[in-house]
């Protein structure tokens, strides 16, 4: 069996209002998708047509009308509950930098930036025991991907492709 990462491709969330839209954009951003330029302002409340925000099968983030959601058979999901901390996540600063696992203690939001306060995994015991520990800040964080085992036939079916055996 081949292993592929289960992700949010082919999934969208219907945005109800601007506050909900901001949380939806942050959710996809924290899941590792490029949401640059999207504010979540096309909402059901404002009667906008493109209220479904998410990722097509090709991995590109966008917002779509219900006709596109139906045509592409995109999965409509609910926005998960707010993150609770501390939690282990993958963090990074710039997209070119390597990503690393850290215990995230908190998320912060200021007028000019958002980020995550973390501690190295091997210092987790110091944190849990109330001892001194060093924190680090990162600008991006995402959930640790869940690995799902799938058969090659299932992957091809999901992508709408045929298996071709090369001899």
C-alpha cells in the first residue's frame, strides 16, 4: 500500500459572515495553504455568490460559487472548533525555511502580525513541571498531518485517473 497525506484538497467551508470568514482563512492558512489576498469578505450574510472558501483537488486555495462546488464535487466541511493550547504542531517562519515540530503554547494576534509561542519538544517536561524553559516565536503553524493508507486504485479513482501499467 502507498501512503499519502490526508489533506484539505477538494474541501470547502461556507462562510457565514466576515468574522467567520477571517477564521476560515486562518484555518486554511494554518493548514499550510497559500491564502494570500483572501480576506473572507464574500459571505452568505452579504449575499455574495462566492461564499465557499477552500481548496480544489489541485491544491489551490480560492472561493467559489455553489455551482462550482457542485460541478467539481467539492466536499463542504464545517470549520473545526477553536484550537486549544498547548498542542504539538508543525511551525515555520518563511515558506523557504524548513518546518519543525514544536509544542505550541499560545497563538498571538497584534495589529501588525500573528504568530505562535512555542517550546522545543524535548523541553516539554520543563514546561509541564513549572521549571524554566526557553520559548521561540514562529509566524506560521499547521496541524500535524494525518497519514492515511490508501490503495493505488483508490488514489487514481479519487483523482479521476486510470492506472497504466508500463512494461
